[in-house]
């Protein structure tokens, strides 16, 4: 199996919680994102006795096995996933991260979101990852008795920019995000 857990110092609950929160209680590998979690050591505990936040990452049991035992996922990739979690988790909301995951798998260049999608994607749009194509569609038009008028779009059509493709590719593959 690997390292013995009998002589291993327990990971403090506060650090476990921080690692899980960092990954959104999902596997840190963007193309997986399963919800059953284990805490993995990036550099093996047997070599470092290091239970620090920086040396821990949330992985699902399958990815943990692929990393620790089967060596199908290399250490450098896991280090990049950890690095990228700090950037992505601190900058982008859950909806944006899910869109990144979907686009990484589908490789689509265009997608549509419903009402409020512009708000949910605000940081990714601001960072130049998505461009609103302003496709006319269904709107909610409000007209008040006092002459007030407002039209709200019920959907948004976005094009994934070259910058967005580059970011999503790095995010999904575990390459360092700038």
C-alpha cells in the first residue's frame, strides 16, 4: 500500500478543513472534480513528515491512487494543481470554475448562459476569457406607469477568446496559471 499510518502524525482538523475549502470540497484535478475527498501529501509524509497546508491537496480516492500508487499523475502536475487552486479559488466563483471545467472537456468556443450569467461570469469576462457576442434573444421588458422602461436579457452568448482558451488549457492540464 505505501506509508504506514500508525506512526504518522495526524493532520490537524483546521488544516484538513482549509485544504478541502481550497478545493471546494472536490477533487483538485480540474477534469475530475469528484466530491468524495481524501487528503493527499504532495511530497510523501515518509520523506518530509510535513502535514502543512502547502504540502496537502484534496483528491478523490481514484486520483489519489493514480498519484500515490500507480504514478499515472506526476508530482509536478499535482504541485501545479495546488498552485492553480490558490489562484482560481481566490479569483473565480464556483460557476466560473464549473464553466472552465465544462469547456476544458468539451473544447467548445461558444456557450450560452441564462439570466444573471453576466454577473456569474464577471471576473472571467473582466480578465478577457469570454466575449459577449450580444446575440439578440428573449428579453424581459419592464414598463412602469411613470415612463420607466428597462429591458433585461434572459440569455447571454459568449465566445471563448484565445486568452480564455489558453487559461482553460493551463487550468485543466495542471500547467502553471499566471
